[in-house]
C-alpha cells in the first residue's frame, strides 16, 4: 500500500491562521526509510503551527517502496535509490527546494518530536546569547513506533580520532539541569535548526558522502560567524541503528573514497598551540597530515581535552567577547 500524507493533515494547506509566525523549511533526506512517513506525521501532529511548515524532501526509493505524498506544502524529489551519491549529496539537493522560508530545520527521516516543538525551538533559539545561533545536538533515542527514551538533555562531545584521523563525536548526557541552551563546538547532521541565512552562508557540500559531514559543517559554520548550542531540554528524538531501514554499506560508497576530499582537520578547538587558517581558506585545507606519529591513546587524550575546553565555553560572556572581536573567525587546528 502506498504511503500517503493523510487527510488528517490537509489543514496545513488552509490559509494561515497566525501570519505573524515565521515559516520553517524542513529538509529531510530519506533512503528507503519506512519511518519517513511516520516522522512527517509526528512532526505535523506535534507542531504548534503546522500551517507554517514547508517540507523539502529527497526520497531515494525503489519501485516496491511505493512512497506517495500529497500536499501543497510537501515538495519532493524522487530518486532511484540505486543512483544515490550519499547523505550529503541528498541534503544538498533538498536545499534546491528552499523557497525563502525564515527558518530551516534539517532532520533525518527517522525522528520524533516534542509537543509544540516549533514554538519551543524558536524560544530556545531566542534564548541563545548570539546574533547567529544554531540549535544542534545528538537527539535522545526513540524506539519505533513511539517509545521515547526519557533522559536529560544531551551535548555533542569529541571522543577519539578515526582511522582517517578525523574527529569522531558522540553524545554526553547532562548530569546537571540547565535552564538555557549550552554552547557546543560540534554539530549533528540529524538536528540543525537556525535562521535560514545559514544555508546561504554555508551551502551543503554535495561531494562528501557521509563521513566528515558533521566536523566540516562545524568548522564552516564557526568560521562564518555561527554559534552552536545544545537545547536546554529534549525537543526531538532519533532512531539510532538501522533495524528495519534501508542503507548503503559504508564500505561500498558507490566507488567513492571514504575520506572526505577536502578536509583532513583533526581537532577543532579555540585555544592550543596552533596553526590558524583564515576562514576564506577553509574549503581547501590540503592533504597534509600534521600528526603522522600520534598514537590512538594520545589522540584520545587530546580529544577529551578539546571537548572539556569546548564545554567550558559557557555563558553569554564568551559569545559576547567573540562577537565584539575585530579579528576574523579562525579555524584552529592543533599542530
């Protein structure tokens, strides 16, 4: 049976009832994912203003998947899954469907949402002490269909260096309550919410396949003046793992190399003995390896130190000082 955007959501096509509320463009890249329709239903069910939501979806399917969506608010590009060039390529295509909405939410196709998530995300964004804030984190976990894991808010942390010496990231659960969004150094591809200017400042890189997506986005956003924040409470949930979902083997990559072609940066921080690169040069960092002799244990220790440094950057004072600086933003790579 085809998957359809049901009649219960057709009110999103009606004239907007609250014209003063901003519109939100939702970018979803889906690869043969049966959770996609349920994600869209949950997003609309939980939205405070569903009529303000505009979808841009890249649906990578096979004929037997029988995906079908019907709504003037749902813009989609349908692609044969066998022609996929990866997650970043699909997200990049999704932004070709953007039509000037005021805010952008980027998510995966297997998510669940808090009640009135749109109103709450806007409020959290307004609470961030920055002129260009973005909400991002590795979301709490859910189990299909709707079992939401209760847990404290999360923040993204650096864990170690992978085999390509790229920073591997993970989730840390907050042990202390927080009343406002917390600064973070890293970004999650499955949850990015900000004023839409960010997709103009930092267009998605279609030449990355999967690995390296988040660390490159963190660097590029930072060097373009964006501050990253983890929400003070859970707004969104994510299904981790691939049980019941399609996927491309991470060793195949349709013939593409697993190493990102334009970034061999190994750690992002604000303060250490450094080589500093102007933001204008960030898209061509070269292929040199600044740490050819670093062991895995040394890398892990340094990564944890960088993560602690990132978490220490809390409060409005830090962001205010950065905003008032006359120096251009820099990407700082440990030498």
